[in-house]
């Protein structure tokens, strides 16, 4: 089971930075990349706050900016 979901969009340089942080902590197989453009609900929730990171076990979320320490505490 994947550990985290990264809500992002293509071409978002902040989302790319967030992904780089994630691959320093998790295996790629533990990360779900969810492009918010694919869901009206996700667009309405996150369009002004991406990247957003969600812990898939407890539902906690981090909104950008975050760092490796924040991610480990998620």
C-alpha cells in the first residue's frame, strides 16, 4: 500500500521540488502522484495550494511549503 499521495499538476515547479523531497524519504512505489486536473473535486480543493501531501494511513495533509522534517512528522 502506498504511504503518501502528492496532489500536483504538470509543469508545477513547486510540485517537482516536493517530489524530489519525497524520493529522498520514500521508495517511488510508496508515492501516489495525483494530478488534480483529473478531478473537479481535487481542482476545487487544491488548485491554489498545490503541492499538497497526504499521509494515506491517517489522512493528515501538508500544504506547501514543507521540508523533509515536516514530511517525516506527517
